[in-house]
C-alpha cells in the first residue's frame, strides 16, 4: 500500500467483551455513507446501537454501515484492508494497534482535520508523540484502549465522521451493556499545587508536610502523616491545563494521572487570585470557565477542592451595607476590604462589583464533589493559616468545612465553601462531614449551599495594640505543660503516646475529652444538634453561655482578654432559580485569648496556643471546647523592646515590593504553639499584615504577614 492512500485516524475508548453482529442503517439515498468496522462483543447492545445509528441517519442523512468481525480475526483483517488500500471509513483499534499502524505509516494524524472541524471538538484526542490519531467516545478507563481511523479517500467525509463520533458519545451509556462504574478516589489522598514560586510554593508544601521546600519544619499541624500526599506542578510552567476539563477545552488535563487536580480525595491550591474568575498557574492563568471537577462521567474523582487565593470565591456586594469601598482596588488597607458580606448577595449576575459564587462555581462543581472552598475577600496564605486549618481538624475536633473556614479567618478575611445538595442544608457535606470521606456527595442536586462566617458586632476586626509599648521587656517566657483541672483528675484515661483520652465517648464524635501531655492542652467534645431545631440566640447570650462552659470545665483564667465570636452561617438558593438566599446558622465559636502579666504589663499571646475556644450549637450547648494555656514558670532575657517604627520598616523590607503594600493590621506578643507541640519558652514578636495598595498589584502581590522578633 502506498503511504498516500491513508491519511487520518479517529478514536473511541470503551469496555468490550465478545459477540457478533452485522448492521446496516436504513437506505435513504443519501450522498454520503460511512463504513464502521468493529469487532464482535457482548458488551454492546446491538439493538441500541442500531437505533442510535438510525436516529443519526434520520437527523443527518448520513448512512452508516456497521461491519462486525470476530476479535481473533480483527487485527489481521483490518491490517490487510489498510495495507491493500481498502480501508473502512471508521474503525476500532486498541492503543497498541493504533501505535503499530502509525509506525507502519498506514494512518496519519488527525490534527489538520480537527482544525477544519466546523465546531470545536470536545472529545479527548488519542495522542502519539504529541500528534492526535484518535478521538475518545466512551469513558476512559485504564483497561480499555480502543480507537478509530479513516483513509485519504474518506477525507471529504471527515465532517460526517466527526458528527458520527460526537453523536455516538452522547448516547454511549445506552449502547454499552457493561456499566462502567466511576471509582472513588483512594481514601485519605491529598495533592497540593502552587500558583507562584514566592511563598506560595512553601505554603502548598506546608499544607501537606508541615515543611517549606527546603525541608525546614514550619507548620506543626499539617495533612496527617498517615495520608498519601503529593506536591504537584513543582518545576513546571503554564499549568492551567491541569485544572481544565477536556469537555470544556481541548487542552483539559484535570484527570492526568501525574498532575491533574481531579484525581485525589483532596486538592489544595495556594497562589494569587483576582479577579474572582481567575488565578495564577505558574506562568499563565486559570479561568473558572474551563473547570469542571468531580464529574461523572468524565472520571473526575475529587471530593474536596480547597483554594487559598484572593477573591476567587468572592460573593455578594463589594461593600457591606454602611461601609465605603474604594472603586479602584479590592482589598486596600485598613477596613476597606471588598466582598466581606456573602450573606448580602442580591441575586445579580456574576461581575466584579457583585460577584455570584453560585453562578461562577456552580457551573464548575458536579454532584459527586463534596465541597469547594476558598476566600471571598483577599486572604493570607502562609504557614500560620496551614497550621490553623489542620489544628482545627486534627486537635480541636472541628468538622471539615469549619476547619477550613476558621483556619483562614484572619482579621478581615472571609472564607467560603460551596456545595450542591437538596433543600435541606443539614444533609449536605457542609454539615455532615465531621471527617473527610472519599465517597461521592449524594445529598441532592436541586440547590447550591454556601457556608461562611460572620464576626460578632462586639468583636474587634484586628488585633492591633492600643496603648504605650514598654521600653524594657522579657523577650522570653518560660513555660511548662499546664496542669489537668482538678475535676478531670477523677476520670479514667487511655494513654497512647502523648495523648490521654477518656474512656467515655460522645456518640458519633469520639472521646468526651482528650489531653495532650506535651502541653497540657485539653479538648472536650459534646453532642451535635441538627440545624433549624434550636432557636438562634443573641450575641450576648452566646457570650454568657461561653463563660458558663468555662466555669463548668474548670477553665477559669483571670488574664483572658475580652472574648471574640463568629457565627458559622449557611445560605442556599435553588439551582433553577437562584434569586433569594435562604439563611440558616450552623454553629457559633467564641474565643478567649491569653495575656501574660509581665510586671504589670499585660502582653497578648499570639499563635494557636494561648487560646480557649468554645464552639456551640445554636442553642448554646457545647459542641467543642479547647484550651491551650501552658503554665508560666519564669521570665528571661530582659532587653530593650524594638520600637514599633523600626519593626514596621524591617517588615516592609521583607515584602516583595515595600512601596506597593499598605499596612492592614498589626499585633505584638508572645507566640504560643498549638497544643500538640512541646514548648518550653515563648518568644516575643511583632506581626504585621500587609495588603497591596493598588488593584493592578493584587494579582502579583498577595496579602502577606511578616513576623519580626521584638
């Protein structure tokens, strides 16, 4: 056979067994007729295939003759037809066959034909050495490598062949008898990627392993060591196609086994975002319009999509009612932050001024996905936030959505999660997922539900120090593990390494109390209550309940600062008519921060330690309580305190572009680690939170926290 006699290849991927048939479509006198060569298989419903081909012919006036050959004779007959110049217009081939035919020169690439297609082809291309030799029709699974091809004589029929392949794909589930069940991702698998090689590459690594890219330990709490974890995209460029679905763009590689984001139970991203519809991806940018995650069919296996980026999950008004916002940038200094009030969503179409997360992310998530989470406002994405997310989950007993949202809540930051479900928010993963699961979301497909937080009106937004700083101060505070409160001494405990856990359990939630012997930190659980049953209380009532819980737990501390509180809220809209949000409250968290008396100066305590947190059901009953409050045993290293102006200047110099940042908030104090860390001294620091001061710098200069020794 001369090489010029064969030109193009088209491909299908399906699961096949063996059987036999020969079908011919109705004769309608059409100008074009295609011959389709397949092998015999029991996996095909011949009646359904004949019906599909008949309907295709009636709709397009393109005839299709289906010729079936026994599998044992198929390759030799097909090879003979290709090499003797009598090829079928379209034929099946395994991936191995396709490669062999390409090597022989019996088929040539489809790329030129694809470029001439009247409409963009969303079918996956079967590539060999970067060239397309086939189009996938059935679902792609590891054990099915089937493909198709056409000859040079069939070149005028290319458009008709593309129509046939596209049509067959649309009804393939009814043609194939064998039901291809999309697998769940392996349990407790996590992958992370970064969008920039500044601190975000470290953040992605810290999320998984608790270390930066040089191996230095930076986050005591991280993805559990028992999980299977991978940091992807390291060293790559232009990685947006790994976020994209092939049904939406030909370049989509989100199910790529090595670097696709839609392949594990949990995916986490750290990097720059803005405007809300896009984010940075190592040399280029990703657009939400090309994303479809957790899709079936489509072989997207993701269950949890977590993203730490500015405004990618923005929702609601640009400014909260009563606030004034700059028209030139989304997250400037002081309190002028955009998108802080997701609950004030007005029902508008998605835009920069009134972003709509239901419209934007609703199109990107599929029923199997349990939740997608990000940040409505600008956000800080550092090791402190990674430590906080996993401290919430690993230690404090928070559920999946609460762990993420409370973990990224710093000052003005408003995180947000979205899921698909039925009318009842209580049945959605936002409420039911006390722990991670690899199972698909089966809570319904009629509504979108979002979870976000709202700070108590009585709570300060930031942690700025008010008053005169002392000139001389102890730079280190010596500490030891806190004692077990007396009332808890009578309980029986099971000891496992550094953990003591009570023998009595809270149904469905584990031990009633856990104590970490490294720090003396204590964690107490109570029974959860469904949404909607208890009445919603006032802020004052929740604060009173929190004080009562401290008394009942024997956790009284005179030096606790005034409590701060947040409400975890849920809003929902019908998918068909997403106009007015239905609101409900999930729970409430009240926090008490520690202060240390240093010879009359009350110095705040920063970090995951030095906190008492009370999480309550809507009726004020206890859901979770934690106390990390190491005992002070001494003060050391009395020295001059670094002046505020000097520390601020030093912090600005550590930013990427000092002139482009404005100060959003600052705090000073001793740093106390999370309760699962052994610590014998607290160091004195300043912390400065900076945000970009111009809208054009938001994409390149994300908000940053700089810590300076005091």
